[in-house]
C-alpha cells in the first residue's frame, strides 16, 4: 500500500519518506504493544534489548519500500 501511494503520488523523496514512515510505524506498533500487551502471558512484554533491532528492521523495510516506490516513479517518468 505504501509503495502504491508514494510511487503513484507526487512525493519528492520517496526513499526518505518511506524510511521514516517505517520507523514511525515501528514506534506506534511498539507503543500499542506496551499499552495493550503483546502476544503471550498477560503482563509479559518483549525484552528491552529488542527495541532497537525491531525499529531498525521497520526502518529497513520502509527503505526497501521507498526504493521500489522510486522505481515506480522512474518508470512513470515522474522521478526528480
């Protein structure tokens, strides 16, 4: 969905936009997990050391989506 919106839209910096979108998505998902409890026993949360790798992975997949969206823009002749 992100790729379609950014790839077919007129977003000036698709890679940066989707990398930051992935990071914000990770932060929101983590906050939601903390507030409402994660998978597992009630009160059980992920270990604190998993926060940075999880956010890095979300940012990475946002980066990959940004590269694909940039490719879509270039294919359409709209990349800047």
